[in-house]
């Protein structure tokens, strides 16, 4: 059986290539139909905020990549409840249906995956 | 035990040195490295254009010797490498005759599927240099 991978995304969408490159790992894994999940943690939760205007920064829209995740079979999406709260964000207003997790939930999620990559 | 090692930081970063010492310890302990995967700023490891000051430890050069001596499978993510100007002769030609900086033959510019394949083949995926 294929090993499961948890990808922990901690980068804000505007900080240069890292956020996009982390998502690319997920998209590549999805293309190979590998079991993988995404956790948005720390500034990574900003990737899920609606109504962003990347063109003001002359950047490409990262959310096009995010929306592609389900098409690549990546539908296990999680978000750190505390990271949201610290940034005044609400799990109900995110662009993707990411499941909010408390500290115990984060521990369980990490424990149940064979491998993890944090970017 | 089989290890896959992923590195995300450039050779100047402390995590590059830690990754190298870890990789050396893996082999010294009788284990196997199925693949080294260089992603994000770690693609700079493949650049022959890096110059280290004479009074500093040249970790990039140590990586190259380590990889050559042990004949390790060393993959550089091609998309991350192109974005950072780390081109081999083939890519340099493909992109309008830009300068090539990947000279040693041990580096393979390839896709992220190689990271996933290595993770599947290995008992442990060990990452260095994330945020």
C-alpha cells in the first residue's frame, strides 16, 4: 500500500515561490494518485482567504492552484483553528472546505500519516 | 533502513550542513539513501557557479564529493531550478541559449514525481530546511 503524506503549508501566498512550490508537491502527488492531505498552518492559512487581489502585487493567483486540488484527487484539507483565530479569520469564510482542527486534532492528523513535509 | 532525503535550503544555510552530516551518518551506519531531492532554494546545490570564501567551509563542494564518492541518485526539481537560474546544458539551450551552470553529470533535473517516488521507496523521508 502506498505511504500517506501530510503536506504542511506554512507560507503566506504573497511571500514568493514557497507557497506555490508546496502546493506543487500536492498536485504532483495527486497526479500519481498517492494518498495525501494538506494542512494549512501559521501564515499558510492566508492562502485560503477569499477575495484576494494578487494582481495588485503583479502576482499570479495562487487560488487557481488551490482550486485544482480536488481535480487532482486531493480533497483531504485541514486548517489549524488556532492559526485562523490568531489572524482574525473564520473557517466558514475560506475558499476551500478545509476542516478546522484544534491542537489534539493536529497531533492526531500528523500521527496518522506515514510521512510529512513542512514548507 | 532506506532513507529519502529532501533539502529545501541553499548550501549557505545551516540546514544544508546538517543534511549533509545526516546523510553521511546514514551511510556510515550501514543504511541506504534511495535518493537526494533538492527543492526550492536547495536547487543551488547543483550550480557550479557558487563561490565560497576561502576561510569558510565549502558545504556545496562537500555535497558534490559526497554524492560522487557514494554514487547517489541526486535529483534537482527542474521547475524550481529554472526559476532560480540553475540550468544544465539542455535547459540552457531550450531556453534561448542562456548560460548553463549545472556541470557535473551526477545532477538530474527532473520533476516532483521523483520526490514522491523516493518517499514511497524509502522507509523514512527526512526533510531539511523548511520554514
